[in-house]
């Protein structure tokens, strides 16, 4: 009897320790995964909002305002744009700052900030709501390590967006996304920042840990009571029989029996105990394995079918883009060539070119925010909308404006597309173009090298209703060449996580500057392949080049 009680105590202690360790492991792993997933989504969201804000500051040369500590007419126009971005985003703060003394981390001043309509409707004076150029930042508003990081970013002239988590006396626990601002002389002058309140993450995590610990404790207590109440029952024979049944099941699996022939001989357990639960679970597991093998057989066949369909989708998408070259063999006044290499079976990039009439050629280069099947569907719809509007004779800015309204009206997936669209008058070489958040085109006039034409960017198509777009005019002389592309070209990355970049892109274009558009694209693609080598292509790579030869 004493021996039996000793076993019970040992089993109880072992079960308690085991369940405690299991609960702790679940809580720790769950905590880590939950936090990582949530933080990843917050980081991605902050980076997206930051990109929109950064483009707005570039559009209004905000870096020069900071350098000169001035607030010209465009200052409030920029603030209005930032207000729109903040109003359409789930962020707490959107502002720009600068260090009055780059070597003093406590010399932080506001350059501008944004407020939502709700914040502006409080009735308070704007001087109390807004922060203007030169206003010192609140004492304790930033932690020391945060100030040091921001100062190092400015002094180090960081080009990419970054994010950090910080706790301050003024604002608590925040996720701060930031990007360095540059003036027209390419000097780092300040930072544009977005902040998201992530105190709610900690609250959710604490609730999660408490719930896991509570559920695990209850579960452990139930199992312990059931186990101790049935410990004196015979365990050996049922366990041996389960071992024999499971071994026979595994032998059938090793002999490659058909999934339909896999079966597990159930071991009868009279008492309703943990042992019966174990026996039932082993039976369920064996049945589950058999069912899985059957499903795997069906899934394999289905996967083959899907592979065929994806291959067909790739062909359909490729055929939807102009792909016959020479494109206009009867025309001698221009030569054009384009290519699109999707990162997946189907992609979200697209290009297009078509004659609106005998004297006007429309050129389109676009990049959808998504990839894969969703991006391809959105790409097809966007391509049709843009071409349909362009064929009506609208100007580039009008095409983008009306396309934005059409796409926004039914954009439940909240996708968007960046677009560069130009209309070339073939008789004169006059090119009218507009840019909706797309990459800068590269232009080469006769006797010169290719260089980026830094046109003004409008907002992306599909991102927000009511957007207006500006267009500009270029004069192409006979022999001029224009090269447009998507961000998959400069952002092509090698195994060392180094990007191809616009400088290498221009070098590759200029290496073949005297060649035909097709040879130029082949040269650029070869340079990219040599750079990335065996690294996986993570984004669609699309290019178009046109040579204007004149009437």
C-alpha cells in the first residue's frame, strides 16, 4: 500500500512538473510568435505610411525648408497633404523633426506635424494644435537611446526607412518609423517620422499569457486527478497491445501499402481512464495518418492540376501584354521593345504601348501593389481601364485621374498601382507624361548619356479618391531614347542583400546606349543576372525602351 502511495506521489509530482513546463513553453512560444506577427504587421504598416509621407516631402522640397528654417507658401500645402495621409491611416503621430545642432541630441526641434480632422475639430487655435518650424520638442518626449539613434541616422545619411521601439515619459510605448530627409544639395537635414501606439500589444500579450497559464493549470489538474484515481489498474498489457497494433500499422506503411488499405486494430480499454484516452488518441492518430495519406494522394493530383492551370495563367498574362517584335514593322519613325519577368508564375507589373491614332503613341509602365494571382487580376483590370481611357483622347493626367476614380470605386481589396503614362506625338517628338508614384524614367538625347528625369510624382492610382495628377512635356529629338521600368529593376537583390540600384542600372543602359531598344534591355537584364547570380528573384522585373527616330 505504501509502495502504491509512493508511486502516486511520484506520478503526481512528475505530472505537475511536466504540465508546468508545458504551460510555460506554450506561453513563451505563443508570446514570442504573437508578438513577432503583430510587430511585423505594425512595421509593414508604418513603412507604407512613411513612404507616402516621404514622397510628399520630396514633392515640396521640404528638405530645403528645414535647411533654411523657412515656412514658404508650400509649407501649409505640404501640411495639408500630410494631414490627408494621417487622416487615412491608423497612426498616432506624423511629424518631421531636425537637430538644431547635429552634435547635440537634445537640440531636437519640430519642422512640421500633421493632424486628423477629428483633432482639428476641437476648436482649439491652430497654434496650439500644430507644431511649426523651429518649435523645440517636448522634454522627455524621446528616450535617450531613441535620440541617439535618430541623430546617428541623420549624421550617417541613411537612405532607407527604419523603425525602432521606444518608451518615453510623454507618450509611453511607441513604434517609431523614421526616414532621413535630404535637401536639394543632398545634405541630410532632418527626419520624417510616424508613430504607432503599441501599448495595446503588451496588454494583449499579458492577457494571452494569463489565459494560457489558467487553461494549462485547469487541464493539468483534471489530468492529474483522473490519472491518480486509476493508477492501480493494469497498465502493461494494454500498452503492449497498443505497441503491437501500432507496430503492425507502421509495418504496413513501410511496405508501401495503398492508403485505403491502412488500418489500425483498436485496443479495447474497459476503464474510462487516461490509458483509454491514450488508446483512443493512438487510434485517432493512426486513422488520421491513413486519412492524411488518402488526402495526400488526392492533393498531389490536385497540385499537378493547379500547376497546369498556373502555367496556363502565365501564358494568358504574357499574351495580354504586347509581345510581338518588331511591334510596328510598318513604322520607321520609332522603335520600341519591352519585357516583363514575373517573380512568381504570374505577376503584378505590366507595360503597354498602342497607337491612339496614326500620330500619337501611348506608353504605359505600371506596378501593382500585390503579386501572384491577386496582383495579376488587379493588373489585368488596371491595364484595361488605362487603355480604354487613353483611347478616348484624354491627356495623361486625365487618364490617371479617371482611372483612379474607377479603380477606387470597386477596390475592396485595397490594392493600388503606380503608373507612368506618356503620349508621344510622333510627328514632332513632343511627349506629354504623368507619373502616379512610379519610378523616374531615364532619358537620353542625341549625343548624351542616359540620365534619370526626376519628374514630379502624384499619388498612386487606387490609393485615394479625388486625387489630381500633373503632367509635363518633353521634346524628343530624332535619335532620343526613353527607358522606363518598375522597382523590381533597381531593387533586384543579390545573396548579400545588396540592391542593384539606379547607378548600376544607368551604367548598364549607357553601356548599350547606341544600340537598339531590344539590345539595351538585353544588356540591362544581363547586368542584373550577373549581379544577383543565384539569389531568388523577389519582385517582378519589367522594362520598356523606345527610340524616337523622327518623321
